[in-house]
């Protein structure tokens, strides 16, 4: 069976929320009589400046941001939660923890934090898109579909919400509905191409051939549609 190579313009993301940028730590001036404190080494192998009281929270935020960038979700979560616990009087780190928790598969807590974010920013289509994606990954397809459509109602030009909704519908074998959403956002040829790729991933090669043939018939078709179609016609398993 052929497997996925690429999805053109079908990018599923959890990056709609803003994360904290690394910030410079203040260096603590030691009294002359005290012994110098060696700079600690972070988990990333980077030497960090000597700390003063309160710097531990900043250190955890920097480490968490770096871990999240690399997809080390569990490590990022630990550092974010440690930082959050160090300053309970400050705002929760929901915008950092919601996507990290989703990345780690901890969907219920992720959804709780997304809901809290949306209470403060109810019309943010990117935030709603990310919430919908987490609903989809958690297995709640009906709620995910309704939420993707809510994001699109707020911002009809949101490509990410459109392609994520298209992916959700295609995974349920609702190709007509998926095509209606995708073609409006990314064009008919690319929509058929992506439906073909989803069909391959689901093991339905006949359905994939149908969509790649539709895509290949267009002057706007991605070149890879022809490659997939040729591979399906010849059972060429080198295209993976």
C-alpha cells in the first residue's frame, strides 16, 4: 500500500497561540567576600548566567520555550508548570501550556486551558481553530467540526481552519463536504490532491486514484499528483 509523501497546503497546526520569547536574565552582583557561584548548565547544554532570587521562574520559561520549539512536550510542560507554580499570583500560562499539552496527548487539560483563553478572546479564529484541532485529536469529531465552522464564520479567509476542517471531513469519508471546503480555500486541483493523499493514508487506493486523476486533469495541478497517479497505476511502491 502506498503511503503519504506530502500534503500541499494541508498544514495542521497548533501554533495559533503566542508563546513567551526568551528573555535575558539579570546578572546578580555578588558581594566581594562571597564565593563565586558557577553558572548552571541548562538541560539544553547552554551555560546560563548566575541567578538571583526570582530568576528560577525565568529560567524555567526559557527552558520550556526551547523544549516546545523542539517538540519535547512533556519536558516543556514540566518547566511551564514549575514556572506557573512559582508565581501563582500571575496569569496562568495557558497560551503556552494549551498547545504543549495537546502535543503531549493530554487533551482534557489542554481543552480546559483553551476554554479559559477563549473566555478572554472569544472572537479569535486562530485560537478557536487550535481548540477545534485539539477536539479532533481527542476524538470528539462532532464538536471539532462545529468549532472549525465557528472559526470560519468569524474569519472566512482562515486557510488553516478550512484545511483542518477538510481533513476532518475527509477522514470521515465525507469527500463531497471536504472538497466544498477545501476548493474554496486552496483551489480545486490542490483540494483533490489533498483528498487523494488522505485516501492513501487511509488505505483506499481506488478513492485516491479518483482524486489524483481529478487533480491531474487541471492545468493548476501539483506535479506530485501525476507522480502519485503513475505510482498507483503501476503499483510502484518506491513512492512512499
